[in-house]
C-alpha cells in the first residue's frame, strides 16, 4: 500500500506496537498531524462482542464535552404545528411527507443527522432502506426519535455523536479536531470510552475492549491503552 511522505514521517514519531497512555497518545496524534487543514481526530474501538446477536449490540449517543469541531446539518420530521419550534431550536430542514418524497425522488442527502417525533415514524419508516445503510435512520436509542425536539436539536448542534458497532464489531467515532489540543481530545475520549463501557451488554464475555486506536484523517493509527484510567 502506497504511503505518502508525510505519513511516513509521522509514523517515525511513535512505536506501532506500543499502546500509549491516553495523555501521551493524544500528544502524539497532534504531533503526527501534517496536513494543511485542521484534521479530524477519530477513535476506533474493537469490542469483544458479537454484534450479530441482539443481546450483544452496543449502541448509544453522547454529547462530547468539547463537541466535534464540525457543524452538523439537522433535518427534522415533525407535524406542521411544531415546525416553528424546530426551526427556532436550530434545525436546518423541517417538514414531513414532502421531505420523504424529496429524499426518495431526488436521492437528496443534504443533512448529517435526522431527528423525528414519535408520531412521524409511520412515514419516516418508509425511508429505512435509504437512511439505514447511511447510519441516518432516527432511533430512540440514539435520542433521535423524541418528543423533545428542542433538546435533541441543541444536543446535536453542541456535538452529540452516535456510537454503534459495525459488522466487524468496531466502533468508529470522531472525537474532535487537531486544533483542540491533547487535553480537550483526551476529555472527549474519556467521555466516549466511559459511555461505551457503561453500554457493555450483560451477554459480553471475556475482555470487553480488545483494542483502541486513534488517528487523524490523514495520519497513522496510534494504539491507546484503553484500560488506563478506567
């Protein structure tokens, strides 16, 4: 696999086999950032569960203490009488059946998060096949199917992220930008890892967190000792 000059230079700054304490890992992740833009810092956590079983699913949402550093476009499905409330709370797109038709007919995905009131799930459910694969389908577990629109919108705008297992039992999440600095990145990391640990299924056996890696958008992965501070 071809690696660019910056990637190779960054990889010299740390030992690939070492799992670093969180503070040191985020110091390193900031030092390895060589891109000319403010890179996103991501966390990849492999869990000792089998997500094919319903009782071993790990999913939830959390508002990161320092947000993600990225503004997110919010689409809200609600009844007409609540549209003004949603707009006042900061929703970017608000509507009902007409938005369902726009997504279905025009293949439109100009949004990052979908929030719906429970009474709208009858029509939103029709979008399961297109929103589901993109991770955009609203759900009660993620707090995106809720009667409390104002709170849900404010939380997303403040940096709420959803975490969920992929098919290989790994959780992938953004935890901020390089410009945050190591301290804020670690505080966001602590909050996310804490939420993942709390969400441990009762059916999970053996070591729960198998591995934890952090990386910038363009940089190499740095192993984090996720047991430290837990």
